C-alpha cells in the first residue's frame, strides 16, 4: 500500500513532484489559496484532490468527508508557509495574527499526526528575530510529540542547474534519526571532491542549450537542436513538439543596449559609465553565466532590473520556459494565468530534483532502511543554536 501524502501551501507542485512520480507514494490532497497556482497544480497532478481555499478553512474534516481519513492515516505532510508570513512577525508567534499561516500548519499537523513531515522555507527564516522565531517553531513542533531535525540544502547539490539554498525541517513521531539526502553533485570551482561518484554541477548552458535564441519581445516554438545531454533529454522526455512558454516581454531600446553591453556573468560596473543604470542593487541588471548554475530564480525572472536574470548570450531576461527548466520542471509542465502568475508559480517552487532527493530520504526513513546520508541533527547558522 502506498504511503499517503498531503501537500500544504502546495504552489505549482514542486515539492510534490518527487512523491508524485514514485508509485510507492499517493498524494491524496493539496491545499493552495491562489487560483492560478491551484489550477496549474491540478493540470499537472490530475489525480490529487486540490482544495483551492484559505488554509484556515482546510482541516481533517475535509479529508474525513472526502476520503474517510482519520487521525494517523496520513503518513507524510509536506510544504511550508510562504516566507512573507515571517517578514515582520513578532516573538509571540502564536498570539500574532501575522503568524496565522504558521499557526494553521501547526494546527493541521496536530489534527493529522503524520508519521513524518517536511517543512521547507527560505534560508532567511533562520535569522529573523535573531533566531528566536525558528526556535519557537521548533519548540512548537516538539510540543506535539515530534523529534526535530533541520538542515540547509542547496538544490545544486542534487542536480538542479541553480544555486538555491533552502531550510528543510523534518519532524518524526519516533526518535529514529532521519538522514538527509547525500549530495549527488559538487561545485567544480572548489576543486575535486573526495567522493569520486559526485558529478559536477549542472550549468545553465547544459540546461538551456537546446532552446532557440530569441530577442526582446519575441517567442519561439522550435527547438534549436536535438537534446545534447542527459538533462535536456530528461526535460524533453514527454514534451510536445512545440516549445511552450519560450517568450519574453518587450524591453525599451535603452534597456536592450544595457543588456547587449554586458559580458557573460557581467554587471553594470562592467559596461560604459554612460550606459549604467542610475539606480538598483548590486545584483540588478546582471547577466547570468553560461558555464555555471543559475543564481536563485525568483518571481521576477523576466525583469532585468530585478535580481540577476539576464540571459548569458541574448540581450533579454529569461523566458518563462527557461525559468521552469532551471527549476527542473520538464517541458510538458503546465503553468496557468498571466505571465506574472506563471513566474510566481516558477519562482516560488521547490526544484524538482531537490524534491526527488527529499522523497528518497523520506522513503528510506519510513521503510527503516539504513542510509549513508548526512549525519542527523541540526545544521544552520553558526550562531543559531
């Protein structure tokens, strides 16, 4: 019998992805408040019951009514409240209305009592209130009987062509240590690894090299070549004949001139002074590197004035499909709504390769298998604990 999974704050289904593609798991239900995201999740995971409503209105009662689920029947809960919930929350988390999303996650865990849960969030969560918030979160989970572990994982270590660090908190109902997934890839810039089985990081060029060149305001539907490596073959395994969503908005002539002047991996300080933008942070108006993984993809992946998102070769930001590829979503993955909705779905997602790695560790834990993953225990900011 398959392990039963519930996905909270499900988004477009990045964290669900690994579990959905393993027959030993069954995702019963997911909750997502934003309609375009919920629609996209359902398009890609048609067998999952999607509850497109506020998390405060989702409970064990829904699952009991629709599936006959009782407390203890769900094996795994995955997901994490959006990071905006933590931006201004005070120390008294449970009494603060701005912490409502976290309270609801806690409530559902208390109702369902899954064997294990996986809580994913941004690395910045660790530094809020000088670490008091994360201590509060951990203690609350412990108060309902969970043994807690926490680690920062980088998606690039698991085959994602993107540097993306996330806090992964795992709670288990028994005290048997959970082993976090062992990396499969390494950063060649740090030299040869001690483990010869590790592969070099997947680069942006390796991820996107078969997609055609386009200019500002353009779109394209024909692949530039046959797949040239394993990553591209995986992305195109079930793809339609025509590329979907490979398009970018039209930018002004001045902005195009700035982007044209940028070298591979360049920033405004690398171009003529008269072309430099008059404002912006250090990572704005910057090109990505062809022979390195992408920096972290955000919802602003199509906006050159935002964090580094300009294509290494073309004078334009990333296309919607390129953003999806850098998150590990295959070319048949569907996004819904307007361009801004789709970019939010992509930018907020958990990379699929990280989801697969976490899923494998969860499966090993539930089966009681011994693994050689990361040592158990906390790993976080040095000053946190």
